[in-house]
């Protein structure tokens, strides 16, 4: 068993929401494992449960059934504060709407996760943020504020922010959804490069087949279940 | 996340909405300034009262003839005529806690100089009276023991009488008529200012008490004895000694009521200070209420701020901010507002009390205690009223917060 190579293990993961009297099953019995350095795409129409799965993978939410372990740590039983620690140390998020702090420089946005990292001096944080920004090709734009950057540049800041804590897992939720196709392609290229050169595990949540095409493995969700899995 | 970083984040957030931050802090600024200014007015009144009493002599005691009872009917205080100048002499000789004594007999009369005349109070006192009452003679001299012994027709003028009779003329050596008798002016007293507005302490003339007794009123008793103790903390001791001497001299049997009464200035002064203390507390209390209102203003704005920044909170949580971090961030913002407001309020409050004393002529006294009280209260208001919004922010669900438009 090459368990050390598996960073995510899902066993019969389910998520139900209580809506008044009835229960809504957003996710049912999802089992899977993801290896280090893998690029995975989660696909499905809206309402298929892909956002729910992403929230659970990103430790923003907890499954109501089954087990989820990240880097060998059972995270489905952790408390809110412990989940925050896991997000801070192991997970990077890239969102469709960038989710950068307004009127704040690229550098400060990139530093944000390190602000909440324990025992880290501000000079080290600055160094790491500058490094992350150079990885996404934003040298010279560090002190531009969010509103002075184009959409593509903003998404690159978001990628830099997700990289700054050396995460085990980079989660991208429709990362090209708000970008034109050319800019979107540039962003996709960054993901490919990070995956190949830095061996970063990337999970893309998308309904765009062109984006999903870059992933080595594609999981299709429907009504909260995995209905199909494809490999390149 | 440490306090220093949190403060930096808070300061930046506050500086984004400068006008709003200022208006929010204004509630605290006014509250703190009001507390400091009000307490300074109260303390000023207190110290003014204290100063006036000190000017009269803080170690001052007085012996008055008691109330006379005749077949169950009490006459007013001082109606006994058995207080004598010899009692004063005995007190001076037998009480070691006593430094000066002066018999005192008062009268009123018309004083005339040239074509001017003036009705004033005539105070018959001993030669040591200026030492007891802290009187200062600005021109000429006070009368001495020989004048008292010979019941000389000499007088010292209160500054108001001097102004009314002599205007700018030099009164020393001049002769004025008091009840048609000629009196030589020996000196003029320094103005003592009005005391409480009821009577003018400068509107009087001082003459030897023997002169009042023999030449003006034809009596052998005195109205009261003014005594000064050797020091302020010896007044109680002096009072006890005086009572002892007086009871022996007046042959009062053990258990019988005194035919005299001994009072001291410290008691009166303390009463007056207690009254102004109540005033200070009242003013300060009203001002503190305005600080609480300022705190509600902070809470209001912080609630708005949290709602506006739900997305930001979601972002921070997604990158690993814990509940504690968010709580601390918003609490620090509220406290920063109140502390800044507190500091500006201190400056404004001190400035206002300076202005009141300069322009308004009020005595104000800014005490470090009131500054500390106002500041600590302002900071606590920030913590108390900032806590609810900050807690609300920290309890947000990151997923919903990220989705919030």
C-alpha cells in the first residue's frame, strides 16, 4: 500500500441539509482517493453537489456521514478552529469571483494567509508573498491595488495567495468563469505549470469541458453521486 | 495573529472610512471631554471654597456666648452677656494648643470723612486679630496692644470703606468720625473679596475691642472670641482645651449644659466641600451618561461595518482566520475608535476647562484622576459595545460569507 502517496481519502462521504422537516441529500456515499501531484477535475451540472464536495474537500464544511482524511489526518471530526488551522496550513483556494480584499495591494492580499499562520515573522511572510507573486508572473505589480488590476491579474493574485502557504491541495472553483477565453487560457497554463513543475495537487471544479480537459482524471457528479470517472 | 498586526488591520479599515470613523469617535470625544470639563468645574469650585476658607484661617476656632434659657424659653445664640475679655486672656494663657486669641465685639455705625459718609460694620478686635484671620495691611499699620489697653480712638479701614471715603487720597493719619467721635486712621487692609455674595468682607473698619466696649456701646462683655490653634491638625485639641478652661471659668457643674459654644472653621469648610463634592459627582455622572451614548454609536457603526464586510470576513476565514482572529479584529477596531476618541476627548476636555477659566473666569481644576477615569471608561465602552458586533462577525459561516453579495 502506497498510502504515503495518497493525500486525500474519502470513504462514503455524505452531506445532508435539514430544510425544515425534510432532509436534502447534497452528497451521497462518495468514495475516492487522490494522490499527491494529481490534477483532478470535478464536473457536473449545477445542483449536482460539486460545490458541496469542494467545501468539504476545502475543510470549509464537514461531512454528515463517512470519513475524510487529508494527509493522513481525519478532518471530518475536527472542530471549527482546527479546521481553520488545516485550511491555513494545507489548502489554497482560487474562486470564480477572485475574492480578493478590495482596495488592498496584491502583496497584502497574497500575505493574508500568513497573517493567520502561527510563529511567522512579517519579513518572512513578505519574502514568501513576493516569491508566490513571481511564480504567477506578477513581478512589478506587487504594490498595485486590487482595483488597479485586470481580471486575469486579479486571478493570478488569488493563485499567488493560494500558493503562499505551500499547500498540499489547491482547490479552484470555476477559476476561469469570470474571465474571457484568452485570459482563461493563461490561468489554465499557470495551473498546468504549477502541477508539472511544483507537483502541486490541484482539484478543479468546473462545468467547462475545455478546462476539465487538462486534468488527468475527471469525476462526474449528478444528484450528489459520482456517476462517471474518466482518465486521460 | 498578534495584537500589533491586528491593530494595523484595524487602523487600515478605520482609515478607509475616515469621516464615518470620526463621527463615530465624536460621541466618545464629546463624552470624555464633558467628563473632564465637568469634573474640572466641580473640582474648581471645591478648591475655590477651600481657598476662601484657608484665607480666613484654616486653624481658626471661635467661642460664642451660648443660648440663654429663662423659664424654658431659649434666646438666640450669643444672648449671654457673660463672655468677657478675661476669658480670652485665660484661653491664651492656659491652652497650649492655642496660638492667638482675640476678643470680638461688633457694632454698626456711620463713618464720616469730609463731606463723604458711609454706613459700615465696626469690628472691635484685639491686636492679634490679623494673625488669626490672615489679614494683610497694605498701607500703614494695624493697631497694637497699647491702643487696645488705652481704648484708643484709632481704626484700620477695610478697602471698600477706604475707597468710599477717600477715593485716591492717602487716608493714613487722617481723622474720620465714627458716631461723631474722631478716630485716627492707622492703616488700610488688603481686599479680601466678597464671601459668598451676602456681605462684603472689605466693607468694615477694625478698631480696638475696648474702644467699642467703652466708647461706642458701653458694655463690659464681648460677642465672641476668635482663636487660632498652633496648627491646623491641633484644632480639635485646642477646642477640647478651650471647653475645659471655659467650663472651669464659668463654673459649670459636670453634666450641666455649657453657656458658650466652641466651633471651628475646619468643620464648616468640610461641610462646604462636601456640598461641592456632590456637585462634582452630579456633573461627572451626567457626562458619563453621554459616554455611554457614544458607546451605543460605536456599536451601531460596528454592526453596519460587519454587514458591509461579510465577504471580507469569509475570505479571511477561508484562508485560515479562526473565530478568535475575527473577534479580535473587530473588537480592536471598536477599541481603537474609543481610545482615539478618548485621547482627543482628553485634549478637548482639558482645553475646554482652560478656556472656561480664562474666558469665563471660573476656577477649574483638571485632576489626573478624572482624566484617567474618563479614559478607562471610554476604553471599556469600546470593549463592551464592540463585543457584540465582533462576536457576530466571528460566528459567521465561511461558506455563506463567501457567497454573500
